[in-house]
């Protein structure tokens, strides 16, 4: 019975497929222009995030996108998912503190119209990304910092939370014993969630949030909350986000560079590669110990990533499903 039904089903499918196949053949045999491009659809919706926590968090953004929501809501949802996870030691209030014991958070967000908002050096607030969004939507400014950013958050209904967590405090105490109050950059003491998405309407947005380098100098701000460094979106071209040693990303205006290279025709992966190579070749301060990665998405939903060293992973969620990928990297390292 089962196999008969299967047979009928197969028969039905093949009956439907005959006219389609013949029309394709007809198009090919009369040597008309390559119509196949006319029907090529952009790969959307799609959401991409840095690191393995990004792969898990992409579900939150995908749920928004697949239900017809916009890219801005999607990237905020994914970023919030990681911020709320106190077991993450490089994002949100679970982040490891600076060298004086304070957890200070940086975030930014950008939409398809070029609107953007950013908070830096923000303390005791669980969702810096949502504060950044409110800076974008409710103020004439783009960046709010420190106490001013916290005051703005409280005025808008956010509440204060304790930080650091017990676990982070222990890590800091251990660090104090083993280090000479020296801020150090190593691949083990930082990571950021950078999220970029293209929605069903073909609009791009991005979000980026981090607690920055662990045991950094008090007041240090990296690339993550800086538009054009940690995140950039141009709805005509594409979007990019960065992770890794922020100082190096700022020096080349990293994500702005990646998007501009895509405008010139670079594929997402080649644009990321060029940005990485520029850092490695030109910065006298660059060391092989640093990991710096870029992740990019263009208007067609094509994406790519590249990093200085092996180990940069990113999550992709599109109609094919959710996967964790490893970025290409410079072979010499
Ligand atoms: N870019 C972040 C910073 O410099 C850290 C990271 O993404 O690994 O604060």
C-alpha cells in the first residue's frame, strides 16, 4: 500500500515536472539571454552572528525574520539573547570585569536607513543593545557614554543589576594574583556578538554588543560600539561586523572598509580578507597573538568571513537551516 502511494506520488510529481523541464529546454535551445539570472532570488531572510554563542542566539532573530519581522528587530533579539546569558564571560553582565573590577559594556545598532545608536562604558544594565536602539530612536545623538548612558537607560525604564557575577569576580581575583595590573590582549580574554541580517523585504540591519577585553584599563572602549569599526550597514550594498582586538579594527575603520570593498565588487569573503590583510600588513602593533575577524553579508544574501588566525566561528541561519561555520584565515598563522 505504502509503495503504491509513493508510486502515485512520484507519478504526480513527474507529470508536473514535464512542462517545466520542456520550457527550460526551449529557453536553452533558442539561445535567448541567460534568463536564469532573472529568476535568481536573493538568499533572504538570513541572519549571521559571530562565534558559537551567535549560532545558538540566531534562533531568536530567525523567529522574528521568518514571521515577517524586520532585520532591526531580528538583530536586537539575537544580541539580547546573548546579553541575557550570564554564563557568557565576554558579553553582557556576565562579562569579565576591567582591571579595577568593573564590568563596563559597549554596544551599537544600525538600521537600513543609516540610523544608528551606541552606548559605551555602560554599567549594571542587562541590555546595552536596547539602550543603543533607544539612543537611535529617541535622541538627536548617536553615542551616549558612562553615567549619561546609564541615566538615559534608567529614565527609559531599564533597571540596575549587580555585576560582576560570582564567577567573574573569581576570575578577576585570580587575574590580579597572576598579573601585574597589566592589561593584556590575548585570544582568550575577549569576544563579541556581532549580528547582521537581511529581512524578507531586502532590508539590512546590524547589532554589536560586548563587555570588551577582560581586565582592560578602566574606561577602555574598543571597536564594538563604534559605527564603521565594529559594525556598519549600508542598505545599498551590505553589512559587516567585527570581533577581536578592537584597537586594530578601529585603526582601519574595519567594517566600513569591508562594506566599501563590497560596493567595489568584492565578494563578502574577499572584502573581509582584504581588511584582515590590511591590519596584518600595515599595523606595527599587530602581533600573531591577536585574533581579528570580520563577517560580511551583501544585498543578495551572500556572506563570508575571514580572520587573522584559525578559530573564528560564526553562525548562519537561512532557509537551509542553522549552521556553525569556521572562517577562512591567514595561512601563515
Ligand atoms: N572587539 C572587542 C573589543 O575590542 C572584543 C572582541 O570582539 O573580541 O572590545
